[in-house]
RNA sequence: GUGAAAGUAGCUCAGUCGGAUAGAGCACCGGGUUGUGGUCCCGGGGGUCGCGGGUUCGAAUCCCGUCUUUCACCCCA
């Protein structure tokens, strides 16, 4: 019986795995050089952990199950609740600020489509315990540090930045009642994702006052902070976003960043700076996004401590990098391939190979003592840097070492060869 | 969860007014007489045409269902 892979999942054959490793190694490397430490949690948690932050409707998007003790559990669709739980558990003993990162494997029971699968990897970084906007800048820098490192330029991607505080202030200025804010955020978040007519219709439904609706529409279309100041007067939240932009410029990533009031983020828990990273052509869904969530740890039963962070998934990013020709792989690398001219040298092949391996050199050999030309082909296929050819000269304790890149070869005494290797390690 | 399109070898695809042993390129395996790879030449294996049912003398081809993929919704933590 043939069993197909589960809907929305991927098999990682060695070439795919090489790409995945390259991608994730890059995330980890950049996290570490930005001063973040890696953490991880279990891949399943209590179902209710995921309801605290996102509500009941999210349960439909979860892979959930009962364990044998009747506990309601779910495979993690995000790692932020786990982060909150872990931080809260040891809040008093953790040195502040907490700068942690993780690359969790996540599952969401959504309908797969371009750039969205049911199982994926997501790079998360978070700074907990700093309410300075500098931390938001550092988080954005960290994302761009990676994206720039892999070769994406300001012509390829843009970080659209706004502020929940600013949005709240403007909506208050406009006269929107406080109780309509959350549902309005959800709608505004969709502005660029819906056809204009549909957005208009939904906006009018939520906000019958046409004067208010008009002002909101005008606000969403603004491109600079000073325009907002002209239209709505100076707001306290301005300083914060001006400072953020200033930091990003000083950090050298200002040309990737753009103020954009239409960035809202759908989730209710964001409290300050919010941002989303898009491909410049806007043909793909968001590459990633994040923002400040100062109340979240408290909601998870912890202390009142500020936090900011982001998440970037592997699916959309891979598509973009592939399109730009920037996707690299890290294929199999062999230091040595040990070949022999005929069957009589098989024992020597095994002996030499294992000795190389014991000295920490990646080495391989052919199970069948096929023709030397075939063995060399295998060596090429496996990207061996060098080949050791064992033939008649082995009887005089000599090895033939062939450089597969340069094509040169030389004979060397066995003991001398291994002595030189040791000095290399 | 809703709607649309697609599914033929490991991959990219050809093949349908319904007709005989279903093809190509790439990949894979083997060979090209003495101990040298990344090129070339020759040969080979591999498909119950996604799966199940129906119509028909006969189905890869037509119809229905189902699964998967892709696209658009819902959603996007």
C-alpha cells in the first residue's frame, strides 16, 4: 500500500535538506552575532495556551488531540506562548534584558497555498525587558542583517513600519469609540489585501459615520509622518516612530525601511511599533513581521514586562530567494575518497578510510571494487576534494593522492601522509 | 471550511474525435578489453496513466466520487 505524504507537508531529500540547513544556519548565525541566545520548547503544549492570546476561533486552525490521560493538547502553531511561559517561569532569575531566538518547527491546519504550508519553520527573535524603542530598532536590524547578508537589497524588499500607539491616537483624534478599536484594527490590517470596493463596504459597515471613515481612508494613504502631523496635529506617538526611523538610519538599514500607516497587524495584542517585511513587487504574502507586545507576558500570568520581537517563516522567504537566484545550498562535502585499482587492495581501502575518519576527515569509499574510472566518478559525484588511489605502490608504503579540483597527483609515504594530516587538524 | 483548474516514469512533459505491447528528454543502473573523474557513445531497469466506481465491445482519453497539488476566498499567530 502506497501512502502519500500528508497534505501541506514537505519531504526534505538531501538536496532540499541542504537548502534548509543553509537557510536555518544563516538565521542562527545572524541571531548569535546580534547577541541572541537560542531556546526551544516542546512541540506540543496545552491547547488552552494557544487560546489565551488568539481566542477560540484559532482552535480550528490547530492540530489538536487528547492524550491518554484526557489532556487537551495541540501541536504548536507559534512559539510565542511557549516563550512567555518559559520566561514567566524563571522571570526572577533571568538576567535582563532577555534576548532569545528560536527556529521552531510549527504546524497550522490551514489550507495550503503559495508560500503557506501546514508545517514550516519560523525564525523568531524577541527582546524582553526593554521598553526603549531602541529594542524595536535592534529587532528590525537583526532581520535586515540576515536579509541583507543573503543578498536582498532595498530594491528587493521593504520593511513597512507603523505604530499601534500612533494609530490609536489618530483614531481617538478622529473620534472612533474605544470599543470599536480592536475590530477596526483587524479590518485596517486587510486594506491592502482586499479589493478596494470590498474594503470600502466593510469600513462603512463598521463605521457608519462617513466623515470618520473618510479620515481613516485619508490616514491610511499617507506616506510621511509630517503629513500626519499636518492632518491630525502632533501626537505623542510621533516621537517614538521618529526615533525608531532615526535609529534605523544610524544602523545603516534605513533604506530598507518605510513608514506605512496601513501596516496594522491583525492581532489584538500588539501595543507599539508594528512592522511587516514584503517583497518590493508585493507579489508574495508577507515574508515576516513583528512588533511590540508589552502586555503579553502579563496575560500569560506573569509580571508586567515589555517585549518586542519578530517572526520570519521559511516558505515565503525560500520562494523569494529562489526567484532572485539567491538560494544557496550546502551539498555534501568530502575531504577524501579512497579508491583502489583492484579488489586485492580492498582491505587497505577500508583501513585508510577509517584512519582518515578517525582523524576527523570526511571520507568515503566504494563498496564495489569497480573500475578505477567508476570510483573516480563516484568521488566527483560526492564532491570529494581529494582522492587517495591505492595500487601497486601501496606495497612500498606509498599512497597516490589526487587533487580533484586541480587534477594534480603525487605519491607520498603512508606514515608521512598521516603525520601531515595530524598537523592540519 | 468555500470556489476553480490540474494529476501520465524519480523530474519536466508528449500522447485524447475512445482502439492494439503508453513515449521523449533529464536522472538512475550497466557497458565502452591494461591504473584516472566532471565530456562523449551504446545498452538497461522503471509507469495497473493519482485512487475508486460508472458508461462502453474497448478508457490514460468520457461521467461521478475521493485524495493530492496549484490558484482565489476565510484566516494569517
